[in-house]
């Protein structure tokens, strides 16, 4: 997935087409939005509308009709699923650095990502979370390199709503999200990481599952296949 390894202005569109099968051109798709809405954000909404199904499953964008800058010119455009964290851009910032805050009364803090980079980051993250073809396994920290063979680490830092150790990876035909296991999923002394692998088709995800000795029945959803641990709560 070259669009994730060498990020440019066309990366989001190329990823949408690769992963979601997006067809059509955003230039031919009209969305009603206030004139202050950044063009990158408007294009993201257009590409999301051009897909056949949802593209966000946990966190989500603020609907275009609800976008409104606050008194300081901060435009809140993305929110965590339980409204614990928010993300915004300053409308007077030409490069649209993304800021985050915890809760509605917190202080805005820079994330280090620009708007385009953030939107790509979240689109990839949501693709893993919402994929129909995925499985989760737990890997000892000393075996991460072997587990991630053929995958490359993506240049996305963890979101403010995530543990700092969270990382995203991609191969030529799959994505992976690595995170610390939830509380209670490890025994004392274990140093495990939880890795969710996702693909856009059954044959691809079956191939990666076989790497860990797992089998995904063709008639079953990948998220229901048996793993040697209780499935994570998402």
C-alpha cells in the first residue's frame, strides 16, 4: 500500500479506492457545507459518501451541517465514540495543524499531525476496527518482528484516546493494529501485545491467520474464529 508509506495529497483517495472500492470523482459530488470548512475535510466527506458502506465504526467525524467554529476559531471536526476526546483545527492556520483535547472543557494540544495526515490516519485505523475480514491474536513482545514479517510500520503516532504503544502497520494487501492487551488478558510476567490483522477479502485474511496456526471457516465471520484467548471487547 504505497499510499500509506509515501503519504501525499492523493493518499486518502487511493486508500479509499483500494480498501472500500470507492468509485467516482469527488469533483462530481456536491456536498452542502459552510465556506469555512477546509477543502481536505470536505473531500474526505465526499469520498466517504461515495463508498457502498460505512467507513467509520468507533470514532467518527462531526456531520458537515453541525460544524461550527468556537469563539477562538477552533473547528471541532472529529470526536471519540464516547465523547472523551475531540480533534479540531484552527481556521486561521494555513497548514491546518490538528489539535486535541480531553472532554469539552480541556485545553487544545497539538497532535503533530496536519489535517490530511490525521484524516488518513483515522481512516486506516477505522478500516482495521470495522473490517469484516479480521482476526486478533496475542504475541509475545520478543516475537513481534517475526509476527509482523512482510508488514511495514506506518508513521502514525497513537491518538490521544489510545495507549502510547498503539501502532499501525501495512503489508501489500493487509493492515494491522498493535496495542497492549486490555486489563485481565495477560498473566503475571507475560509481555504480550494484541494484534488485529485486517484485509478486504477472505482469502487474504485466511493466509495471514495461517501464519499463527489459526483457521477461519469460510462460512463464518473472521471475528468469530477461535483464538487461544478470550476475544477482545471490540
